[in-house]
C-alpha cells in the first residue's frame, strides 16, 4: 500500500545490492525518493486506467494487452546482465499476473503499516479524507493478503514507530534474499527516523480494517523463523 514504508524497504534493499535502475531519488513528499521506475509506474497506471480505475480507485482486475507486455519485456531485457534486480510500485498488487507470466519465480517482498498512519499520510499528502484513506488501505491490503495466501513464502515486514525493529528484520531479509552486500542493522544509511511524520493510535479503526491488519501482523516476516532458528543473527 502507498505510504506504508515501501520506499524505505526498497531503498534499504538497494543499499544491500538490489539493482533498481533509473528510479526517483527525491520528491516533495519523500525526501529520499520513492525508488520507483517511471516506465513501470506508467505501465501500471495504464493497466489500471484501462480497467476503469487508478491508484486511488484500484480495479479488481486488469487486462494485459500487447503494448503492456512489450513494455514489460523491455524492462526485463534492460536487466539481462544484472544478477539481482527488482522494482517497487504499490500498484503491482493489482498488476502482478502479467509479470508472473514470464517471471514465475519472481521473489515478492511486502511491507505493511498501521492503517491510521497510512490514512493520515494520505491526508497530509493528497488531502484525502481519513475514512477514504482507511478504505484504500483495506483494498490494497486485502489484495496483499490474497497474494500472501497464494505465495506463502513471501516475506512481510512491518513499518511502525520502532525503526530499530525494522532494521533488524530487513537485515535478516537481505540474508534470506542472498543479496550481495552484507549489512549491519546499526550501519544502515537509508532508514531515517526523522522522515517518519505520522503516528497511529489516535482513532479506533473500522472493524474490517482492524481485523485485516491483525491478520497481516500474524504473517509478519520476523514470526516466520522456524522455532529452532535463533532470532539473534549476525548483524
């Protein structure tokens, strides 16, 4: 979901050696950039708009046409010589099937944030009503839960007020993904607490939103370690 720490996660994976190509590295509402590829974002926007939706009105289903598959294939071809490459765009939740058609072993990574913090961030950035932001959170994260059930190995991180917890989890994730750079949690450069502006816990959540959030928390990456695996990793 937008405003859920997707840029934080992607920028940190880039720090660990993930190749993103030419991405946005600075923006008015994201000082370090959203780390999105503009061609991929345009591809996803067109898929959603042709289905009668948009990023803030996501359609239930999109239809990949030859123009979309050609753009997708051009992106893939541009990374033929990259051992570790990837892309980030929250819209991917609704456009993923077309990527899986040609990259069936694509490793997906997700992140979730408290619904109220997301809604307040959308309110500050877009002037979106709090209730609308919560409903948009529900639509995206319901689709995320569906993908988690279909791809049970997908790691899910949590972005909350405890950035230290995120640092530990994301370093463990980079090891799981076998990214080329060995990182230590206290030496990460991309995470920055000064860029966290929204907090949660000010308003009760709608029951459906709260229930979905609790379901996602149960699937968070740090809970996926087998019992015999120590949580204290070499960080």
